[in-house]
C-alpha cells in the first residue's frame, strides 16, 4: 500500500510529466502554425482578389489545421481547438469554391488568432475573450459564403 508521501511523490511526477508534454505541445504548435502560414501563402500565391487555390495546397492546410485542432484538445487548449475547428470548416468549403477576398481575409484572421493564442499560451476556452474571438471568427467564416 502506498504511503501518503509516496502518493504525493507520484502525483508530483505525473504533474511534471504533463507540464513537459505541454511544453512539447507548444513547440509542435509553433512549428505547425509556421507551416500553416507558409502553406496558406503558397496556396494563395496568385494574389488576385479571387484565386483558385490548388486542391492539394488546401488539403495540406486542412491537414495541418486538423492536427492543431486535435493537439489542442489533448492538453486543455480548447480555444486552439475551437479556432482550428472553425478554420477546418472554412478550408473544407474552399476546396470546392474560389478563394474570394472575404475568404482569404477570414483564413488570415483564423491563422492570426491561432498565433495570438499560442503566443499568450491561453488555456481552456480563453474566458470571455476566447468566446468573443471564436464568435467573431465564426461570423467571418459564415459571411464568406453568404448570398
């Protein structure tokens, strides 16, 4: 049977291991966001007000965003997951449509929001700020394809 001090030591070790994993998460998130930013720039390199991004480029962006969404949920970064989920929906919609100026702006806003959340290391849902941010991004995403 474990003594109280043994149990406390085990809890301390577990907490330390989780914190180490969170730090790894931040490194991986930073890397994924850098690749996402670069891949999005490549996908929309034409620079037109309306461009047709190559489906493979959009799929690459979607895959990175989906990876970010999954990682966020694992380590109590729900805001990261929520923003990435919204971006996943947007990128999925863009695979069958031209990339309008509104859509390009919305993707840029999503990526910038992810970069901001990562820089501030916001955990959980981000409180009122996070909820307002997700609402604004969702509205921007929906406005891209509104008649």
